């Protein structure tokens, strides 16, 4: 395909033999074998029929079957899932962690910074290890730059910046730790991506001591590919989204709806659990004070009071686990789905532009009109969007399955622990009730 007579910085055209079916478009990141490549380009069954989280043939991400005969095995399964992550780590060459949050109090503002540590063997980096401090707005800058310079790819979401006043203290230890985990996951997802991890903005974010100086360069380093997509006007209207991408859109709509419902119900459950805790904390001491009036029943009543106190502690731990572990995953994937929808919209805009330009060429009175270079370039952008979006969607589905397996396994494990603690507490007072003194 001709590259056309564009000026400096014109995006390099992708090799193409003309319009092709979406299923026939290879992707540079696809597997080498024809069978694996076909699997990469075939829509995931998840896109058409949402998978049930309670799969009948549970297996670990590496294919190891899981024995579900004993509910008490959840802890060992969590360990095996972690081992699977460790095996994946052997093939990585870029490791990023976010830790050590610190509060900074200035005249004009108060904010939190986090230490970002990078270890790598990549030749693109001058040093094998870096350590810099970043605040939330730096992470937000990185996300925006990735969206601008890599418009065909799915950018992982950031945790929400704002919280409801009076509900959560954004400087509380719990909130800061929840945000730290989310920021850590954000960078790890980028570091694991075969394209985003090589982005220049990402490298600068990980290594630059003075990130503000780099930010001032503004649009200077924005790629032309990103610029061309960013400034596509809304004047083009897409006739119809290809079935493959329409299925993705429908799936995302349903997925967000289901997660939103689960999130709302989970928050109500947490609220009710906290209200129940207040009642329990008032309920237990009543037995203790009653024991002061009943000498013969003093020990059993004290036992019941202590038992209720132990149940309170167990319920509080269960509620905290749901707040700190379960809800953030749900919210992340709701935001992730919205990011995917935005990429779909960008893809639609580029396809609409291509269709409009192609139609304009067809309306020319020439018998065999030559396809202009800008139409060929637009076709290349459509093909690039299609291939990148399908590859990222497949990667997102794989991550989603693993994340939700871990989430649900953790939920099962925490609930088992909760009921075991309550059972142990109540069983402990049975001997006190059975050992009654014999009456003469």
C-alpha cells in the first residue's frame, strides 16, 4: 500500500491488501501457531454468553483442576493461585510496586505521595532500579498521556479521585491503603502490557525525578497516531457496528449492570452489618451485668457475654474484608468497562470516517478512481483499532477471570473463617452450661 505524500510525522501505514473481514486480520501480538492465532481472533464465548462465576469445572489459570469437595480447602487454593502468579513472574522483565504513602502538609494544600519502585532488565532503562515519589495527579497525568498516545489500546482505570464528603476521610489510613493498592494494580497492569509498558510517558513516569518539568512539554511528545484519533470530528456517523464489536458492547453493558447491582447490594449488606454490630456490642454486656445478680449463673452468663464479644470481632473482620477487598475489585471492573466502551467509541469514529471517505471516492465520476492516500491511512487506522481492541479484550477477559476467581475464593475463605470463629465461640460455653452442680 502506498504511504501517500503526507508531511513530517505522518503515521506509517500498516500493510494491507484492501478491505478484509475482521476475523482475517492478524495481530502482531497474536500467538505463532495457526490454531492459537485463530483462537485469538475468535470472539470469546464470554462476549456472547456471560460466564457464571460458579463454573462447574473450576480450574486454576494454569489449567490445574480444583477439587471443590472440601470447603475448608479455600486457603490452600488461594496459595495455589498465588503460586500461579509467581510462575508468571519468571517471564517478566519489568516489576513495579507502589508503597510507603506519606502525607505532605503545605500552605496551600495537603496531599499524599507514594513511593514507586521499578526493577527491570530492559535495555531501554539506564539503571536496573529506580525509586521516585508520585502523587495521585501524577498517576492521572500518566493515564491521560497513555490515552492520547495509545488510543487503540485499553488503558487500565484509576481509582476515583473524589470521595463523598462526610463519608470517607481521604487521609484516613484505610482510604490511603485502599488507594495505594489500586494505584499499585494500575501500574502493574501497564507494566504487564506488551505495548503500553514500552510507552515513553510510562518510562518517564517511572524514572524522572522531576516529573513536573516533563509535564510542561505538553503536546510535544504526543504521537501523531494519537493526535489523529483525538481530533476526529463528530461529523461522521457510523452506519452499523460490526457484529463482533457489537457483541462486545452488549456484553459490557450487561456486565456493568450486573456489577453495579452487586456493588449496591454489597454496600447495603455492609451497612446492615455495621448496624448489627452496634446492637451486638450493647447486647453482650447485658449478660455480664446480669451475672452480677445471679451468683449461680454468673459463669455461664459471663461466657455468653464473651462469646457475643468474639462474634462481634469476627463480624467486624468480615465486614472490613468486604470493604477493603471485594468492593474495590467491583468498582475497578466497572471503571474498566467504561474505559473499554470509550475505546469502542473511538474505533467507531475512525470507521465512520473511513466509510465516509470511501463513499466520497466511490461517488466520483471516474470509472476506476484511485484510492487517495488519506483513505488508505484511515483504513490502516481501522485495522489497527480492530486488531488492538480484540487483543486487549482477550487479555482483559483473562485477567477478569483470574481476578474474580481470586475474589470469590477469598470471599468463601473469609466467610468460612467467620462461621468457624462463631461456632468455636458458642461451643466453648457448652461445658459451662452442662457442668451443673448436683443438688442434694
